[in-house]
C-alpha cells in the first residue's frame, strides 16, 4: 500500500497503548497511530480528521467499547472498527458482531496478539471501501432490512441452542441455521477429538459435492489451521492455495470459523468471492451462539461429573453427611442417612432435622442449629430416632455455610455413631466403681489391721527381745509399702484432670527430699515448664529418682550389690562400692521430633534385653522392691499421652526418657 494508513486507537491503559503503537508503526511502514483515552476524545478526533481504521478497547472510562462502536456506526457506518480486549467473552463478542464490528480480537489470544492485531488492521483496511478525494469512506449499498432480519432470526436460534442437551444437537442447529438463515447451503460442523476433527453434521449439498466430509488431522488442510489458531479464515479462492485439503474440489470460496476448543464450522461455495463482510459477520454471530452453547454443555457435564464424584465419595462414609437449610429442612444427604434411619429419600426430603429426635431433645437440636448458623460451628450429642422407633446415640458436628454473597445459606453436618464409645464409657465407669471399692479396701480395711499389728508389735518388743520380732517389723514395713504402691498403681491410670504449667526443676527438687539419697548427688540441667497434673508428675519423678538411687548405688547393708545378679552391678571391692556416690541427672529432651525430659544415672545400667521388662508389673531387681515403681511411671505417662522409654546414659548407666510433651 502506497498511501499512509491512519489508525485511531482508543484505550486508557498505557501499556496496551504502547504495545499497539509499537506493533503498528514500527513493524509496518506507512502506518500512523493516534491515541485517545476516552470515548469523548475519540469521537472528537474522528469528527476532526479522517482515519482508515479504529482500534478500541472494551473497558473505557465513559462507556464500553460496544457503546463507542455504536456511536461510530451512527456517523461512519463503513469505517473499519476492531475491538481489541482481554476482558471479552462470548456475550461481548455477540454484541460486538450485532453492532457491526469489523473484527473482534482477544488481547490474551494466541502467542503474539499484537502482531496479529497489526495484520488484521492492514487486512480490514485493504478490504474496505474506497476513499473519496477528502479521505472519507463512501458508504456501500447494504440491505439493512435483510441483515437485521438475519440477526433477529439468529437470536431466535440462540434460544434453541440454550435448550439443546447434546453436542450433536448443537451441531445440527448450527448447520440448519447457516443453511436456512444465512443462505449458506454448503456447510458442515466438525468436532475435535484428540488430534482429529471429525464431521458431526452437514447439509445435503455438502454430501452431493464431496460425499461424507473428511476427518482432518494436525497440519492437514485449512480447517485445522483455523481450529489451531482460533481465528476466522476467509478465502475468496482456494483453487491456488497450497494448504487446501483436496486439490480436486469444486469449492472455491470458504469461511472457516472456530467453535472455541470444540471444533470448526466450515462454509463453502463453488463460486469465487462468494462471501462479503456481512456474510462473515453473520456467520461469526452464529458461531458465537454455538460456542456459548457448547461451553454450557461442557460446564454442565463437568458439574455433573464432579457432583457424581462427590456423591460417591460421601456415600462411602460410615458417618452421616447432610446439608440443611436455615429453616432446618434437608437439602442434601448421603445414602448412609436412609440406611441408618430407615426412612426413604422421599420421606427425608419432607422431614425437618428435629423430627429425627425424641421430644425431650428437640430443643437441644434447635439450639445446636442456631449455634452453627450464628457462631459458625457446634457439636452436640443426641439420640437419633429411627423409623422403627429405636434410639441410637450420635455425635453431630455442624458448620455454617454461606453463599457467594456471604449470606448464611444453611449448615453442613456430620453425624457419628457413638454407641461403642458410650458402651465403653459405661464399662469404664463400672470399672472405676470397682477400682474405688478396691482402693477403699486397700486404704482402710487393710491399713487398719496393719496399724493394730504394728502397735501390738511395739508392745511385744517392750516385753521381750527377739530377732523374730525384727522380722515381723520388716514384714509390716513390706506390707505397708505394698499397700502404698498398690494405691499409687491404681490411681496412676485415672484420667488426668488437673493439668497446669509447672516448673520441672522445682518438682524435681521437691521429690528429691523424699528420696534417701545419702549416697547420691542430684544434677538438674533444665528449667523448662511442662503441662502436667502436678500430683501425678510428682509420683512419676519420685519413682524415677528413687529407682536411680536404689539401683545406681551399692547395697552397703548386705555387703554385696544386690543388682549384680540382675545385670546392674559394679566391679571392684565392697569398700570401693561403699564410698562411691551415684550421680542422678535430670534434663530436657529436645530432638527434632521428640520433646520431653530424662532422668539418668551413672550406675551399672540396664541390659538391652531387660529394658522393656522393667516396666512389667511385679518386675524388681531388689529384695525390698514391689515391682510397681516403673509400672506406675508408665501408667502416669500414658494418662498424660506421653511415652516413657529406657536407654543408656552417657556414662553407661540407665536413662529414662519421657517424651510426647508439647514443645517448649
């Protein structure tokens, strides 16, 4: 083109303005771009000078690009107008085409949208009407009545598209509309399936011209090009086009229109130059409606498949799942609800939530629903009534649901059968009752006669001096120790109820005062705070400290180390053992995934094979031991949710680690 081309670009986005100017002026000689940032400014520039083409965005400050297009068409009906936007949609495209847009381009379409825009501007200017001596466009004669009637009929066809329930039905509506409304008797719709475009619907004239339409593959024909690029192609004469599919075809003119990702609409004629701009515009309007309908079916299919998947997942739950409205009626539920209740789906749809519970619990359920809706979440236990009149204990958790506007829409809930839990709680309650009876017997019925026996023994010692009486005294002491340990063992497994933050070092020092530690030294290497029941923690620490002192030091009374026989003895003479003191240390355990504390000694240690046995009931390495000390330690740890293990200390002694505490 020898004449300069003047383009008016209307957009208020500086980035887009610069990109368009670069693409048009720097890449194409002879093109001049003037810019306007508003509809008013653009209209004034059009009235004040002559332009060959208008490029406009959609989201303009004063009105949309469609509104600007309508204003331009009132003054300059034949001026090429390209709508270039990244905020468009099928609905925007349909309105633009109905308003007479020359080309509709997506700024986010393809790999080089600005280069494509430049090519489009040159093309529409070349294909446009001639300019007069003043540079103004001369209007071509158009049958506006016929065009408006076609657009009206296409909009009527749009309703048929929206009622279509299958892709094949949409394809047939497209073919029929192109033939009957647009007077394009040779047309066919091809749908994409992987790497193929296969024919779905076509007219009788296509059958007469070429038989059954072919299947197109990548790089095979102009149809695949249009589908691959997503751009409408208009060919006035394909007889010399090297990319045509069939070199022997009688078809000369073609319009190839993409149907989004779904396929293409192919329109042909045996005459060259058979289609004008109006034909192309009307065909584009038809494909916009068809593509919108195909997109709708895709969305509906995806939603249907997603819902079926979700329903399948929810139906696998052993728990009840349900969604209720704000009035307490059911909106949705899984198949577990009718299975458990014995009501059919139809009956459930007619019932409210509270009707599934006995009358004396309905107010509790009402209040739980109010809490879920108002506070966001709630949990309640209640007896679910079945259709047979049976009652099953359930725990229900409800969470508030909101719609897209943030308004409360209802609640979603999970119901869990707690029959086994309730039965376990009842068994545990009965066990606790028997345990209370046992501890009562131990603490009163056994201690009282033991106290009488000890008193009588003291009287007997005043009247006679016998070694046998000393043996009786030791037996009494043994019995009292057993009673104390039995009570401690029974109470160690009780539920922890008095949790508070306590200083580990303080409790260790307090417990150390109760240990006969003349031959031992305590080293505390931590000042951490722990969350525990103080009374139970004292018992745990006292047992560990006493165990370290008793088994880490020598047995000076007997002259031999009792623990030698059990794997915890020292070598050397009795004199060396009598003078050697045991060091007991307490510190923090702070590994990557373990948090807690340890009690360690530098005594003989515990052989690996015996480390788990020391926690067994009745296991002891000393004559005076009851075998309950470390068993009590483990039960107290279990009651807190902790873990206690035994290993070797740095000095080769025993190291007991209590872990599972909250990180410091």
